[in-house]
C-alpha cells in the first residue's frame, strides 16, 4: 500500500493499491504497443499534442498546485510556479524538437552520410517528491517528443501528483499508453527495468538509489540518466555585491524549504567579509516566515516527511559537536507538522557532516577562506558536483574559475543555479551522469544511427 500523508496536518490523504504483477505487465505491454504507432507520428503532430498539454496544465494550475502542496508541503505559490515551468518545457520542445532531431549530414567517402535520431521505445522514469511535476515533465517532454513513450514510477508520497499528471495527458488526448503512471513499490522496480520492452531509465534521487538502479540497468545493458544529490558550493569573493549575494544565497537555500538538489548549501566566504556576510544572511533568514503552506504569505512550509526532518536535525547537532557554531535555528519546533526553521552554521570545515553531506532542508553552512586557490579546493572537496555559484564583480576572474577550476555540471555567476529548458542540466562525480533539457537532453534516449549511401 502506498500512502499519501499531509506533512503540515500529519493527516493521511489517501492510500493507493500497489499494482499486481499481471496488471503491471499489462500496462508495460500497452505502452510498448503505443510506441509502435507513436514513433511513426510526425514530430509536428507530437508537438501539437504537447501544446495542448501545456494549455491543460495552464488551465489546471491551481488544482495541480493544491495537490502538490497537500502531499509534500511546498508553499502554494511555489507549487503554482512549478506548474508554470512545466508548461514552458512542453512548449519549448514542441517548438524546437524538429530542429534538434533533424538528420545531420557528414562529409565522408560516401555519396551521402547522415546521422539520424530514432526513438528507443519505453523509457522508465523514477522520480522524487521534491518537485513532483517538474521532475516528471523535464523527462517526459523531450523523451516523448523524440518518439519514445514514458513509464512513471513516482515517489510513494506523491501518488496524487502522479495520477494528476497522467490525467493531464489524457485530457490532452495523447494516445493511450504514450504516458503511463505505475503505482509500484521500490521492490518492483527491478522487474520493470529488466522487462524487455523497457529500453532506457532516467532516475532523479539519492546516491544510494542511483547506485542500485545503475547496477540493474547495467546488468541488462540499458541506457541510464542519473541526477543525484548535490552539495553546491557558492564562493563569495571580497569584491562581491553583498546585498545581491545575500539575497540570492537566501533564495537558493530556502526555496522549496531547502529540499532541492541544486540549492546552494555551502557558502564559502572570503575571510575579511565573512562576519558582515553572516550578519546580513542571518537577518535575511530571520525575515522569512514559515507555517501553513496554503497561505500565500508563507515562505517555508513543512519538510516532506518527519524522518527527513529528524535526520537533518541530527546532521546539525553532529556538526555542532564537531566544532561548527550555530548562528540561527537548529531547534525542532514543538508543534504539529514536519517543520524545521531556517538554520545557519558557521565555522564549518571539512570532516564535519555539514560540509561532507548533502543538507536536504533549510540549513546553510558557512565556510571561511583566504584566497581563490583555497576557495576552489574547498568547493571541489565534495563527492558531489551538480552546481555551484560565484559572487564577484570581477566577471573575467569568476568566469575563469567557473570554466577551469570548479568541478560541477553548472556554475552561475552572481545568481543561483536554476534549471532551464534551454540549458543542459546534470552533474559529475556522485551527482550522476547524462544530461536533461536543452538539445542535449532530447538525444539521451535516441538511437544515434549512421546511414551511408554509396555510389
């Protein structure tokens, strides 16, 4: 049984029956049958479907946002913005997929040599709860526009969102089986990956989940895209615009109640401005309200689950025992709901949990540095490499650091990392491999086929 529970009220929303083996096999077979005709559908016609889907999302924004907020605690205004972003990615690939997938001519010894991009078939998406719509659509839009069909294994606590997504595809009149929601438990994933009709896998989630899925996909030689955790470092140089740096660091750390892989988590601040930065960031964090996520004035809702909140608190307590200093927060509120207050730790150094591990909640670690070489070493001293930021008025120096020194999938200068349909998204090291979004993302699940014609 899959259970959806409101993290604000702590009340059960709904129980969902797990698919039995026969029904699971039937849904995969139906998707495989749908692929046979969907891959023959013109890209233009697929694009028209996605434009209709974007309109469905637009018309259903408030309803969809309410479901997400109830299931995982995201402030309602942020849930609404998430649905709007899903409309964007649908329209982006509807408008551009034909260009991205156009056959490419190559000079060779043959009369003609071309590279063609053909869909693979059923692609399984294993998606998390923190962005229950966006994570799915940033997979589905490029993959299905390329001619594949999608199978969704969503997180067990957002089954209402999963069903709502499938219903949007139905309302947009996609052929049955082009997008299929699978109400399955984690122990059923192996059978889906090994099903011969499934031709690829995309996972966004934890390192542990990524390692297991990579092992399974590798055992049956199926392509895989992994977007895993992150402990993004933001370097704040002494020449930075501090007001902008504090504003953007607050946004990146507290968005989605801190539950974001690409949120800035380690703020590496030059020594002679550290105290001023701490003071300003403390004031900024203190100004943020937390409470009922349905209230439009709420900045932070509850965390998605009690166990996640409790583990975050343990990371904070352990870091303080290891020598970090608590500037703000760090106490579990004595009230109903999975709340954790905005929390700041300073004097954080390598070896502490707040430095070494991903802090998946509203907790920031402040780390002091002396020169650029030390800042780069500290930023790269992480198992993760998803994103990062640099705040500096010396744009040339910041670009050089970003290009040549920081070991991440993205670096944003004087802003915080955001995913954008037009830009490739993904990481290195334990943050995963492969890319989503942009022209690169639509080619992750295609057969890149060479066709040569002789005289």
